[in-house]
C-alpha cells in the first residue's frame, strides 16, 4: 500500500481562494481585516513561521502588522504591546508567536489578549468556550487537522484517534475538537506517562503525532489503512525531521507529510479565524 498524501499546501491554496472574496467584501465595507503578530526573540523557526503568515495575508488581502521584540524584553513592556494591539482598530486579530523566552509568563500574556481579537484561540476564555461547546475561535493547528481530514473525506464519526502529545497548541485542544458531537471521534491522548504507546497507536484509525521526537512512529505501530498526520518537528544538523518514519507511507491509507501537511493548514486556519472575527465584528 502507498498512502494517499493529505496535501496541506494544495488545501491551503484552495482555502485562500475561498477567503479572498470574503476579504474583498469586508474591504468594500471599509472593514479590511488586519492580522498582527507579536514575535519575541531570534528563534529562526518562529521568524520563518511569522514571515509565512504575513506573506499569506498579502495573498488574500489581509493587512498585516508586525511587532518584533528583543529576547530580553520585560513582562511589563510586552504587556504594553498587547494593550496597544487591543486598542488598535487596524488590528482585528493577533497572535503571540510561541514559544516565548522562559522569563516571560505565557499564560498571563495570552489571558491579556482581547478575546474578540484572539486569532489563535489560545486565550483561556476561548479555550473555555471550546470546552463548553460554545462558538469560539479554534486553535489553528487542531482546526487545520480536522479541516484537512474533512476535505479528504477521512471519516471521524466513530473513529478511534490516537494523539501523541498533550501540548497547548496541538494535542490538548485537538482532543476537545475531535470529541465534539460534530466530529464524534473517540480520542486517546498519549503522553510521556502512557505505558504502551505502540499498543494505543496500533488500534487507531487516525494517528496524530505531535510529540517532537524524530521518527517516533514506525510502520509496525500503524493499523493498515489508517490516516497518519505528522505534526512534530525537530531541527537537527541534517535538517528538520518529523515524528513519523517515512516507511509509514507503505502501511497508512492517508499520510499528512511534514513539511507540506499540517503546517500550511495551521496558517490557513489562522487567516480563516481572522476573517471570521472581522465578519463578526460590528462597525
Ligand atoms: N501562537 C502560536 N504559536 C505557535 C503555533 C500556533 O498555532 N500559534 N504553532 C506552532 C508554529 N506554527 C505556527 O505558528 C507553524 C508551524 C509550521 C508552519 C509551516 O507552514 N510549516 C511548513 C514548513 C515551514 C518551515 O519549515 O519553515 C510545513 O509544515 O510545510 C506554520 C506555522 C508553534 N507556535
């Protein structure tokens, strides 16, 4: 068997074709959406992700605002930047690019983001709404995973999904999304305390690997025909490596590669969240 590729890049392009007229309609009413990013420090991967987000904004007609700040910025000064964006009418949605340096308090910064401008769905109020099943912006990577599977017709209703990793940007909110009535999946969230990860993966119809451990998922762990999404990335001397061994493509029915799978979908869902927030906003 050779897996069908879940092509995140092509899907992102299709989503941008759908967003462009919606942005143009908002612009005609003088309500052009504006995405801001807050980037702290010099991490090359974070810089590359943020660059990609702004390039994408230009492609669909969303205005962009960049805040690039030194790694040694203090908490109070950074909170000042957040307050500025909360008050800026040109910024209709924004994100704090994660991770930020250890001396800063991520939780209190995310809490400070005006929930109406929370483009990442990571403000505790947005996450609480997700838990309660109320409308809210959804975290971009989990939303991108669900959207990618939906567009390729991968069945989630009644499926057993194994998620590797319980981080706040992927694993934990993904479990919440997949167990909504609209998705109706049964989720096993695996983490460092999971006794037999291979056993959990081998009975899953869908595997999402977001552990950040190169080649952790091997073909022997995968049920033939399962959908496998490679989300984790580790940057070594030989370049970036995903969590999924390349030979998994011989066993899986569907494979979301890394790069080219969930990463572009994360960007597409960020812009979707920004457009939706602008559409909801009252002039
Ligand atoms: N505030 C947030 N921070 C982070 C998030 C997030 O959703 N919100 N997720 C990740 C990083 N991320 C988005 O910010 C992200 C990761 C990867 C990609 C992407 O397009 N990757 C490409 C490869 C590009 C490259 O290697 O440079 C791919 O997979 O094809 C986009 C966004 C952590 N931080």
